[in-house]
C-alpha cells in the first residue's frame, strides 16, 4: 500500500550511482595526473571533481530528508531527526565546498 512516504531506496540508488560514476572518474583522473610528470593540474581537477561528486550525492540525501520531514509533518509524526540529519548534511556540503575551493592552492 502506497502511503506517499518518500522512497529511501530511490534516494540511495541515485546517490550511489552519482558516487560510483563520479568517484570512478575522479579517482582515475587523480591517478593519471599523479603518474604523468608535470600534470598536477589534472590531479587537482580530479580532486575537485571528487568533492563535487560528494556534494551532489549529499544533495540527493538532503532532498530525500526534506520530503521525509514534510511527510512526517503531514502525518503528525516527529521530524526532528530528519531535520537534524539535513543540518549535518548541509555542514558536510559546506566542508566539501571549502575543500574544493582550496584544492588549487594546495601543494601535492
């Protein structure tokens, strides 16, 4: 019976797919950049792509948690835990965004 509750399975599959594809591409880019002499720019782009992948996957989780909190409110259930997780995930996004912006200035 469908009660309108957001699907954790769908959010997990979308987030996992983003992590799998983006993580694979970024790790390959980092390795290629480190193996070639003088191509540190490629390696740094791979690190930035990895941070962007983590940000996008966390946004999918926040979207699920937002819908879950709305559903819990409509059904008179407490939604404090969903809101807390949304706040923690937002801090993760902020951290990954700062790291992504600092990567060009870091030495390898």
